[in-house]
C-alpha cells in the first residue's frame, strides 16, 4: 500500500491499516524502529498485541531457586 507525503510531511494512513489497528479520529500513533531496521506504526494507547514471547511469560512455573541451581551444578 503506497501513500503520498504532503509538503508538511503528513500522510494518510490507508483505511485497511486504520481498521486493523483500531485507529479512529483523535487516536495517537507511535512510530518505532524494529530490530531489522524497518519502521513500525502502532496505536499509542498500549493496546498492541502481545509478542509471541510475552504470551509465554510465566507458563513454566517458578523453577528452581539460585541455591538449588548452585547445589546441582556443584554436585552437592
């Protein structure tokens, strides 16, 4: 999807993108650089989808304590 930049540096966000992100008049958007150098636009109110890693956070349980790990590695 291509769009044109005005002399003021403004662009129109295409309707399918606005609908997908839930952007309505008055919404704030955020631009950020991704790890691969591309630019990502997101709705700025924090409603973006959690990453695939964030979805896994905490599902494995607490795990062993530091003391337990040290005992295992030392062979105690």
